[in-house]
C-alpha cells in the first residue's frame, strides 16, 4: 500500500488532497480489484470507464480520478493481486497499443 505524498513546497491544498487520497485509497483499490475480477482483462482506459460506470450504478462506490484508478491498479500489481496479461495487447482510447490488466486469480 502506498502513501499519498505532497512536497513540502506544495500549497496547502496539495497537502489536503494527498491526505484525502490516502484515506480513500484502500476503498478505491478494493473497487479496482473488483472491476478487474468481474470485467477484466481491461486496458487502463477500459478500467477507468468501467470504474466510473459502476460509480453511477452503485451508491456506495467511491469517486476516484483516472490518475487514482491507474495508481491503485499499479499498487495491486505490487501486492501480487493484478498482473499484465502476457502476450496480449488491447487498444487505448486513442487507438494505440495498451497493456491489458487482470486479477491474478481469475484466468
């Protein structure tokens, strides 16, 4: 699990945002894992869309920025719960090649 950081030279608003992100990170991380378990494998763009869509459909789903969702995905990789799908690529929203991410115990 990572700790949200702000530089000493950052404005107070950055420090407040870092503390808020740190507080909500475990919930967002659990939700990212749920999306990848139920809907994966997904590119980051697809993961963000699926996460956001779930937020509209489920009242208790947390709000998260695209950056936070990508960060939580990488934290899950570090924790051994998510991996890049070997030998496969998806397409980004811009049409370029993109990694596919999946929950480790779902394949």
